[in-house]
C-alpha cells in the first residue's frame, strides 16, 4: 500500500486464538510477520494464544523468535519419535500415540499429571477438580517472560479468562493492572484437565469457555482514534467437510466449538462499520436546526470514522490430524504447525492483493489469502 493511502496512525494488532499444541502455528506466523517488520502495538490472546502473546510482549524484539522457539522446543522435547512409517494411517497412529503419551506423562514445562488417590484428594483440593498441575507452566513463564518489560506497556497485552463465580468474561490488560504468570495461566486453565487460577480472591478458567478468540474484545475496546490493521491468527477453522467416522466427528465438533464464530463476528462488525459511515454522512446532510437534536447526538456518538483491515490466518487441519490435534505435542507435528503458520503469513504478505491494497471501502476490508495457498 502506498504511504499516502494508509493512515500514519494505523495501529497494528495481533489476535491469537486458543488451541493447545496448534499454537505453534501462531509462532510461525509471528516469525514471518516479524521478518517483514510488521510490529504490533497490541496483542490479545486466549489460552495458548495468551502464552504466545506474553512471550512476545515480554521479550526484547530481537530475541522474540528465539524465545518462542525455546518454549515450543521445550513442550515437544520428549516426544521426538522421528519419522513414522509411510502412509496416512500410520501417521495418525503416531499422532494418537503422542497424544496418549502427553495425557499420561504430561508435557515438559507445561503440565504434569496429578496423583489420584484418596490421600491426595484430602491433602490437595485441586486434585478433586483437575487432572493436571500447571505449576510447570508458571515456572516456564517466569523464566521466559520479562514481566517488568511486559508491564512497561511498550506493547499492550490483553488476555481473556472466565470468572468461575460470575461466569463472565474477564480481560487482564497490562494498561490497567500489573500482570504476572497467574494471569497468563488463568487464560489457559481449561477444565477439567487444568485447575482454576486464583487472582485477588477470584478464580478463573480458560477464556475459551466463553469465546476462544479475543477479536470482539479488540474491536469493542478500540477508542476510534486510530485506524486498525488486525492480524487474526486462528487455530480452528470454522469451515470443514462432512465427517466420515466418529473420530472425524470429534475433530469437527472441536473446530466448530473453538473457532468461536470468528467470521460471524467479523461480518457483524463490517455491518456496523457501514452503519457508522452512513450515520456520519447523514449528519452532514442535516439542516442547521437539527444539528443539536437528541437523535442527532446519538448518531454522532456512533459515527466515528476509522478504517479496519482484518487479515485471517487460519490453521487448516491436515488430513492425517486426529481429534486429539490440540493435545498432540510431538516434535514433528509442532514443527509442521510452525511451518504452516510461517508459510501462510509469508504467502499473505507477498500476495498482490495485499501489496496493492488501498483504503477500505465502507471502512472495512477483510483478507483470507492463505486459503489460496492451501487449496493449491
């Protein structure tokens, strides 16, 4: 885009969905964006998206890729089984074996299984409401994330969780409070596997229970003073094929549930942008005697004019993936997810439609260009 076509005050935002092991896709996408000097002023994430976002915000820019690599190498370190036997069926068996190993043994630097016995149920109340201990994740975050840098607010960070008592969404934002490892872990405390996280006397679960994407929060929280360029990095694709067996049914259910109606939210916001522009144009047509009318004041409040560009980068499930794709932390799969995110982001940034884009029509434009690469 030519410089004169783009508002100099455009705010670049990364939005990261939750999705466990699939989160390596976000790390790969970030690497490609980072290499092209796409530098966000705001990151918002849920669950593993919150972990990736915290590592990015809490790390000096020149060290971010290495720090992300360190995290993803750690969580996949002991599941390096090497290449599986040829064939899609054999790969699925290998993936399921890796997922089973994670369920039994846990994931290094992420979570470990609890001992389930009557003694532990009495001595450790958390063992009655969760199967795993996420203390390893707390230690990993404290080691990899510079929370002083994160809380300096050089880059904004918002992570979503759910208040167990009220059932309402809660966003922890470094502009309004000091964040630490608890806030990030709370965003990824998916029950019944993971325990709730206590913060200031309240208990929180994974934000994905309400919505697995923070896109709506970002759109609603914008103060309308700047144009937005949002890179939405999703780990579950709302679109998919008809399942052929029960395993594919489980995979499709998971995709539909955790895609969190991203496209619906985007389409709804696009309609609201059109209404905002129409309200502004209508106000300009009013005769002077109606400028101070109460209804005109209402139109004025929604008639803010700013442009929004949304880029979809969506992980598409491989044909050999199983219903346990989000808990399958094998080294091979993590590397594939990372590479897929990197290739999708590079393809998007090099696409003629992206490079030649102009100002959005009616205040919004949406790109889902990586889908062309995946079809090819």
